[in-house]
C-alpha cells in the first residue's frame, strides 16, 4: 500500500488558488489517486480521482506528473466554506489508509 | 455523487448498553461497505469491511465481538456496539462502494456516539 505524505496545514485567503501536494513515492502501477474533503463532524466527501496527467471537474483539478510519485489538488478561487481537511488516498478502495490530511484554513 | 445515509446522527447511551447504527446506500447498490472510527482531531481509522451476505473482515485490534457488523442487503449495513463503555465514544462513519478496487467509496454523514 502506498503511503502518502501531505502538509499538515495550509492557510489561504478568499479568492486565491490553493494547491495541495501529496507525495506517494511507492505508488503501484494500478493505483489511482483519490482526494476527499472533510468538514468537522461530517463524513468525507469525494472531490476528484485520477490516474495520470490532469483531471478536472466542477470543483477542482488534479495534476499528476509522469512518474506519478506525487499529485497536486488545485482548488480555484477558494472561499471560506472551503475550510476543511483534505485527504489524499492512493491505491485500492478496499484498503484506504487515511493519513493526517491537510487542514486548509481560508481567511477572509 | 452517490448518497449514503446513517442513523442516528448522534446517540448518547449509558455504559453497558448496546447501540445500533444503520448505514444505507440510497441510490446505489453497495456490494462492499466499510466502517470507520474517528477520534477528535484524528484521522479516520478503518474498523472493518463487509460484503453483502458475508461475515465482516475486521482490522487488527478491532474486537469483532464488541463491534458487530451485519451487511444483510446491498443497501444496508449495521454496526452494533455491544456493552458500550466511555472509551467507545467516538465518531463512527460508514461508506460503500458498488464495484471493483478502483471504485470510489462514498461516505455517510457519520454518527456521534457518547457513552456516559
């Protein structure tokens, strides 16, 4: 199982783009990369999933370099409501291991 | 995305009693469901995995006789905390997936358990 490393916390201001990078040096060939968002006292919410290059949906983009040893979640123009913990998960959905996540605080 | 519900959203019980938490997939068939526990300021920890109609597989350190899991249908799984004690107070979250290893897990809103 690939272990992930993320910054423990980040601060940003409203309207800025936020990039959260996750390191996963031991990612396996078949592993996908999945990001979740969690608000206090709520279950995690799926944000985006990708395998390589770039994936974009209505809320975020996911950038994955060719070696796939890291990935970057990009949140465009964050608002106060984006304050949450963001988790990067790599591998088989049957064996998700949640790391510490990145605690993003958006400031006014 | 797919929707998962949990009931109750919070529960307070006396030490020694049992508590049942329901997890339902509302718009998809969850062939596999997962139960997690999360203590304050900590990350989610997987407790067990269950497939419909099969016995649950528990993670190391999780007492299967204390945390009874039933996955009777493709849309319902239950977690029963038997003889609950204050140290079992936590946030319990379920999730479900409908397909293979690359299928996304969809999480429920969680259940806050407080044992007095």
